[in-house]
């Protein structure tokens, strides 16, 4: 199914962002700002505030899924490293296995802290960048701040 004209504008706006390098927070912030601006512009154009809310929720869901996926990939890399040490030095193998198990046990803590940091970044983007745009929006549509906590 071919995208409509407004959908293709939204897609082009999201694609127009500079390609992110290997995990730099500055690039992440710029990418999130452009995504949120594209969502807000799409909602404003359509005159439908639900698009804004659904877009923000989609971003949150994607980030949550990505956090869990990256944690699983890192944990698997740690396990592979521990397996590669088998037969080398038992002392180093034991330390590595202890670190991997500690990492696995602390999963909830690690994901919660990473999630809190991402939420802080999203709130910062909302307050700094989107509030300026919201002030310029027409009176018919003003995006609302989503406060989860």
C-alpha cells in the first residue's frame, strides 16, 4: 500500500535527520527532537491531538523495547566472552563469570536507571524544544505535556 502525501511528508521529515554515529547522546537527542517535531507537525496539520499522543507513546514503546534488546545482546556477548575463557586461566574465568552473573542479577536496576535517563532526556526535549513550538501553535491545537510521574 502506497503512503499518502501527508504520510510521505512525515517519513521524509524523519529520514531527513543526520545519520547517527555509534551511540552518541548528542545525536540521540537531535534525533528524538526531530522525531517529536515531525509528530507534532503531523498532528497540527491533521488537527488531531491523538496523533501527537500516539506518536509519543510509540517513541516510548520503541525505546523500552530497544533497552531490553540491547541488554540481552550485551548479556549474550558477556556470556560468549566467559565461554571463550574456558581452559585459559581459571582465576580470570571465575571473575568473568561472577561479573556476568552480577550483571544478570542487576538487570532490573540497570534497565530502570537507563529508562530513567531516557525519560529525563525526553522530558528535557519536551520542555526545551517542543514548548517553544507549542507556543507558536494555533489556538485550535496545543500539544499537552505528558506527565507520567
